[in-house]
C-alpha cells in the first residue's frame, strides 16, 4: 500500500528544502531560471502532496498513515516521528497548494527590491517549516518546525515589506518567540510528567494523548497556560493579536498570503492536536476563557475593520475576527466544535489567502491601498477583478454556499451545546451569551465587507482613475487564483469533503479530551 | 606515587608546544615568524588526539587531585576545538600587525594549558594554579597592542580586578582549609557534613568567597565590569578567547567547587547563584541594547550568556544527584553550543575590522551585498546566540529549560521566567545587527571586506557546525548526557 511508505511524506516535506538549496546556486543574473526552478520545486512538492492525499486510506482516516519513526536525539529520547491523519491531511495539502500558487504569482509579480533567489529560497524554507508542524508527532520535532518558520518570515517582511517593515518584522519575531519559549517550558514539564507516568516515549504526541491526562489538575492548568500562550499568540487571539495587523500591513503579498493562509493555522492546529488531548483537564478549565477571548476577538476584529482605511489592514483585522470563530469552536470542547474549528481554519486559509492576493494586486494597480484614494467604480473599471473581490468577500463574510459559511455556522451551533463538563460547571449561560455575541459578530462582518465593496466596487471611477489604464486580471493571476476560487465554491457546496476526511480523526481525539 | 603520564598527555603536549613556539620564534626572522601559528595548531591537534584517546576512561593521578573522566574529556575537547578556531582567526590578525607573534602564541597556549587542567582538578590548590595559569597570560595578551591606550587600559583593568579576585579566593581557600583540614574537594564535601544544618557563618563566608573568585572569571554581575572594557581594548582574537574559552574554564572550576566540594550546602549557594544569574543576564542584555560598537555589543552579550550558564547552578539541590547531574549536563551543553557561534561572531568582526578598522554596528551596513558569505555567517551566529533555528543555539536554550523543568523548584520557575524575558530582549539587539547587515544600504566609498582564506575557512567550519548541530544535537548531547562529574573523583 502507498500509505505505509513513510519516505513519501518525508520527501514531500523536504522537497522545498532541496529547492531552496538549488535556487541559491543559480547565477544571480538568471532571474527567469530562478523563478522557473521555484515553480518547479513547489509544483513537485504540491504533486507529492496530492500523491500523499491520493494514497491516503480514507476509511481509516482516524489513524496515522505514512508513518516514519526514527530515533533522533537519544539523550532526551526525541524521535523523528512523522505521520498524517484526517486532521493533518487537508492542512498539509493546503500548504503545498498555497506555496505553489505563490511561486507562480512570483514569476510575474515580485515585490521591490526583487532578489528572486533569496525570496524563493526563504519561501521554500518557510514551507518546510509550516508543513512540518502539521505532520510531526513528536513534541520536540514539532517545536523545531514551529521555530523554523520564524526566521524566513522575519526576512520576508523585513526585506520585501512596506515602509515600517523593521518595526513589523521585529515585532512579529519577538512576539512569536516570547510565546514559543513559554510553550517550550510547558512541553518540557509535560515531558517530565510523562516520564513519571511511565510513558515509554514521553515526547510522542500519540502516546501522550492516549495517556488521558497527566499529572495533577494544577499541573495541567499551569502546563496548559504555557502552551496556551505559545499558540494563542500565533492564532492570534485577542489580546495577543497586535503583531498581526502590523505584520500583514507591511508584509509583501506572498508573505501575507502564507501568513494568513497557513502560518496562523499552526496555532489552532496546535491547540487541537497538542493542548486539548494532552492536557484535557487544563483545557476544560481554560475553555470558557478561550471562548470569551474568541468572541471578544470576533467583535473587536469587526469593529476594527469598520474603522480601517487601508484595504490590507482591514483584511488583517478580519483575520482576528475569523480566528475568533475558530477559537469559539474549540472552546465548545465537543466534536462539532472541533470540526467547526478545523473547517473554519481551512476555509479562512483559502479565503483570506485569496483576499491577500487580491489586495496585493490592488496595490500593484493603484499603488495605494487607501480605500478613499481608490474611490469607487472598480466593477466598471476592472469588472473581472471587481467580481473576484466581491466573490471572495462574500465567502469571507460567511455567505451560505461558499467556504466561509460552514466554519462560522457550525462554531455557533457547537457553542450552543458545549461539552457536558462545561455545562455541569454552570457555564451554559456563558456559552449562550457567546453564541449571541458571535451572531452579532457575523452581522458586523457582513457590514464591513459590504461597506468595503460599496466604497471601492460600486459607483463610478473617480476622476483620478477614470482615464488611467488599469489592467484587469492578468493571466498569471488567473492561474494562481482560480484554484482558490474553485475550492471556495466546492467547500461551500460540499462541506463533506473536509468534514468527512476529518471525521474519524476528530472522533478519536474527542475520546482523549472528554474521556 | 607514580605519575600516570597517559592521563596528562594532552597537557604535556600543549606545554611542549608552547616551549617550541617560544624557541622557534627566537630563531626565525621576519615573515617566517608566521610559522609559529601552524606549529601551535599542530600541537593543538596532537593534544586533541590524546584527549580523544582518553574518551570513556577514568583515571586519576597526583594522589587523586587530577582526574580524567568523560566529563573532563568533553570539556577538554571544547577547549582544544576553541583553541584551533582561535588560532584560525588569529593568523592574519597578528601576522599583519607584526607584533609579538611568538609571545602571543606562547601565552595563548599557556592559557589553554591552564584550561585543560581546570576541569580535571579535584583539589583547591590545583584549581587555584589552573586558574592563575589561565589568567596571567590573559593579562599580558590583553595588553599586546601596547601602542594603543585602550589595550593598555584593558590589560590594567583586567589585571587589577583579576588580582583582587584571586586574593579574595585565596582568603576563602585558606579559611576553608582551616575549617575542614583539607584542600581536596571530596574531602571538603565529607568534612562539611559534620556541621549539619547549622554551619558557622564564617564557613559560609569562605564558601562564598571562593565562589566570588570564580565569579570574576566568568564575568558574572556584579563582578563583570572589567569585561566590556577589556574585550573592547584587547586584540580581537584575545577578546574571543576571553569571552569563550577563559569563561568556560571559569565555569569548569565553578562546577568543581560548587557541585563537588560545597554540594552539602547547595541550599546556601544555589539561591545566591540564582540571583547572580538573574542579575547577570538581565543587566548584560539591557546594556547590550545600548551598544553601538560591535565588540562591546558582543562583550555585553557574552555577559548575558554567562547569566544563562549560571542558571543550572541555581537549580542545584543538595543530595539530589539526578537534578544536579542534569544541571551540570545542561551547562556543559550550553558552553559547547555557545563556543561555536561566539568565536564565529568574533571571527566575522575581525574580518570586517581587518585593514579598515571598522567596528561600529553601522559599519556592518550592507554587508549582505558587500560580502554575502560573511553576512550569512554573522546572521547564523547571532541567531544561534539568541537561540533561534536553524542553529544549535536553540538546543542550548532547550537544555537549560530542560534542567529547569526537571528541578521544578520555585527558584527554577523564577529563573525560567527571567530566561524567557531575556531571550526576547536579546533578540532585539541581535536582530538589529541582522537588520543593519541585510536591509541597510552600505555607506558610499566603504572599503571592501577581504576576510582572507584562513578566516573564511574557520568561519565556514563554524557555520557548518552551528547548522549541523541544529539537525543532529545528539552529537553533543550524547557526549554530555553520559558525563558523570563525580566519576573517579
């Protein structure tokens, strides 16, 4: 069977690293060749991802497939343990797809100051880091991949970013680092608790989850707090989100697409894969807090969006709101909630990734992202581009029939009847409140997107742009955007494509979380 | 009492090399004097060979005052590899400066001789001799650029403070001998037991005095103030030696006195060391933030690094062998992982400084365009010092936090908190240098950077080491994790 060929997963994971190495040895003046190599390697990586998905046994999607286990650091018993199950698979494939599309987009549009070699090498290094977090089943390995992401993203924002790139890139780096060191402390205390509990491989995520709760309840609370800080900053949850708008505003288009599309997903994935199953008591205790912070994020994000004048910053704040829905799903601590969170995760990756592509191209054309300066009339000036913007905005505000809807709807639905333990502790009233405010948030989300479309899409072009030759969607943009547009529709019409894949894995996970 | 010459072979080889270097320098004239560098390197390689041949053995000699064990072997390998790297970055620097080449290499080898003895010494007097053998050549080396006022200031500061610290330490040792009637470390540990829970105040004072003596060597706050001036004024390879090897030797001595001799009173010195650790890392990082001179930045950063290395001492628990062992192993791993990028960072500064004399952070502007290899190397080293991937520095932080989580005491959690805050602060200035190198345009008419072959090879090797050890940290940790401090001692 294909799905016990562990090497295939490793190959798919490290292919971008090979690509990065190859790109760096291309002569400096061969820019065209550099970009082709970038497309080639990300394309091969994506194909390998497709092969992995093809060979995946969907009838056993709750189990780890393509498993590899090799001893790595003997002194601490860390192992190179890779695998993929129904939760990891969509995220892994999404990583391959988005990076491939970014490489295609880069062939024609590369941010100043150019340097495609360095740009593509960093992008592929970033890809390995991101993809690695989704398939690592050893806490140390997970942590390493988690940290690998920092440096390329720092350089991406720092070298190709906007005017305030120094501030934004350092803020991104320090913020994330701060969280991840807390996380490391928590991981290590889990490791020692697991050693005391007699677990054979105390770093192994599978074995740790199966242990069904380590240490005392106090231990779990503190360990969860450490892990919570690491993941909450990455998600980002309100009030740890302040790095995000700055990073997105300054990052180049590709950086924003990957940041919103995949990087943020690492945080929610970490909650679901690591924090909840390994520390169920701590998670149960923190769940109401997560829910409240999530809903504050929803309301705050949408209110902040209403106040933004910069299109890209608006999309960045909309991420805070959307990730709030994902966290609300997690806080319900039931099967529907986890499903909703994972679904919303992927939907947000696709939709917001597409939105950032659109925002980048907007800047390419208007050389500004100020809503007031752009004025109205995009639908008459650039009808195809305008239509795409409307389409993706609709998906993002949660229009039924498009991808964004299911994540938000099911999250609210799940929070309506949270886990029994939460109800028993008298939190049902709180969760009802969360659902109500979350629902208000969906209305606000619709409001700011519709207002955005009204301001830039409708009406007639202003005098400044009326006679400017603004190109409509270019070929390279069609190529790199069409897959996302199709996925948005497919996920909206057949949500089962994602829910079905995840089902067994989530069911297994719930056993660990609620016993 | 027969002497086990096999056990002291590395030290003998280094002694012989030092003498040969001094003689050869007398005989040779002019450019031929450069030959002393390869001679010293050959000596270091031979010593390294003998050290590795002692791998896994446990021997003692000189009446149990000198031990060879896994622990000492790991330390000696760190020292000898550092020596080779420092020889590599020294060649051009001294060959072009044309001053005192023979003397420099003789002093350098002598200092390293003291370092090799340090981890093996199991007697307060031998420790004292080793410490002096490290320090005295250091004073002279710091002042080698004798036409430079800064260099003279560096030497005199280093000398005065070094002498005071030695005096304090000797005072402590003499009182310790008065109380326990022995200078043997294990003997002291046994003898200390007789006071139980109520030791006389003077005994504790003498214990702290001995620790303070080492505190100067490792530039722990508040005994640090010589370090930045001395590093900035010394010839740069000497600064690298002081920041890495000499400091590691100080830690080797400190481990011996605290974890072996004073182990019964860990509840007295561990909190004191924890306070020192917190002060050292916090002050070092905060002052490093303000620096504009690259060497001073590295100097303060190395003060902060000493703070991280002190954390394991704060974790010690009297009688808990598992926690103490983990603490020593974490410190050993940290020292090994820190030596590589720190020598490398000094190497890059030497490369940029060479011929041009530039050393402020602004002079590194646009290094990514002017000399991409050096910029990549410097970025890697700085990321490693901070503890970010893809570098071995990540595992160094990991090792310290691991020891902290294993100890699990209140002190440990407080230390972890400070470690987290300080790693964030540290990145602020490390990243600023990275930023300047890659994202700032170089000044017009700035002289090109020509590192020279040796320096490039050493730098490349150190970059490779930093990255390879990131992927396979087991190469260090397999060695450090089986070290047993007390074996044979």
